[in-house]
C-alpha cells in the first residue's frame, strides 16, 4: 500500500512537472501598437485573444506614445524586445527614436522573430534595416524592386522605377493561393481558399533580399488591380532572425471581417510560432476556409 501511494505521489509529481514544463514552453509575444491609420485599439485585443486562445502563447502589449508626442514621451517607452520570443507589430506611425530602432535590429539580427501585420509594412520608409526586414513595403515605384508570382509559381522581380507603385483597389473577397506548400506556416492549408472582403495590396516595393513568397493573390484589373499575382504572405531572413509579413487584415470602420477571418488569424498565429521557433505545431483550425474551386 505504501509503495502504491509512493508511486502514485511520484506519478502526480511527474504530471505536475510536465504541466509546469508545458506552461513554461509558452512562447512570449510582444504586440507593438499605439499609432496606425487603422483601428489598432480594436485589432490588438483581437490578436492578443487569438494568440492566447491557441494555448501556445503568452502575450504582452507595448503601446507607443501618441502621434507627434514630444521626445520626452518617447524616453519612457522601453519595449524590451529581448525579453520575448517574437514581436508582432501593429504599428504604422511616427518614426521611432534611434535607440529603439537599434534595439529591434539587434533583437531580430540576433535571432528574434518579427511578424508584420497589414499596414505595419507601410511604416518607416526611412529606416534601411526595417526595409530589409520586411522585404517589401508600401512605397513609391522608385523606392525599390517589385516582386510578383508568375503562373508557374516562380517569383518575378521588376526593377525599381518600372511598373506600378503600392496601392489597392476596392475591398473585395479574393482567392489566396499557397506557393510554398512545404513551408511550416502554410503546410496543411488548402492550396487555394477564399479570403474575406479585404484590401488586396499590389505594387509593394523594397530590397526583397532572400524573400520567399508563401502565398499570393491575383490582383484582378476588374477590381482596380494589376493583373498579376501579388504577394500576400512572405518571409525574409534578417541576420539570425526570421521575419514574416502578412499584408491582409484591413479594418474599415466597424467592419472587422478581415481581421476576424479564420484564415487571417490562423496565419498570424502560425507565423508567430514559426518566427519564434522555425517550426509550427499549431494545427489547422477546423473553421479554416474550404478549398476554393
């Protein structure tokens, strides 16, 4: 009896250790917000809730000073990137002070993960390292090269100064197509699916060094587009770090359909896990859109 009790106690202790280990294994995410031409006060709580609902993440939020705040306000903003496994930026606003820029560069270059959501790729056109991290951003044609995907699934590079600059047509539902089916972020997803009513970015520009397009969408001329397959989700290496950009997720007033869309939320969570670890253990959610015909 005593041996059974002892064994049982030992087993319970082991279970407790496993539970503690699982809790400790949660990835620490920092969402950066505070300025944006989109409803960041609405979208950040949605992102935070989704990441935590997955059970894989422990999420914190860093809110910057408001637009046109004095330099003294920025002196008290210390996001502490190095305390996190991955940073998710929902920020598009005033330039960051040099010290914070350097901190992010060192963090990502040293192996930290970065996920860039929708308009966050519009930010910081004057920051060379950020442009390297995101690969492509909302920029003028003369800023850098453009990347599209041909019908064979291969990346096509258009030199700076040629072709359209950044833009989008009216919001509409569109088909997203996986281009790197073996990449952990999109592995197991339908080859094609219909995304919610959203903006379809086109003509993004930048250095695009080492850029790998994971998913694209056809920018229909009938919808104010370019007639090309435009990148929607892509990765870029920066030093030892991994960066993922997802340009979907526009918010129009009270219409949160694009950021509440199961495919968008799943891609954000999977991108965050991959950027942090280089792998994805999160399953494809049951409510992910069915394959498009």
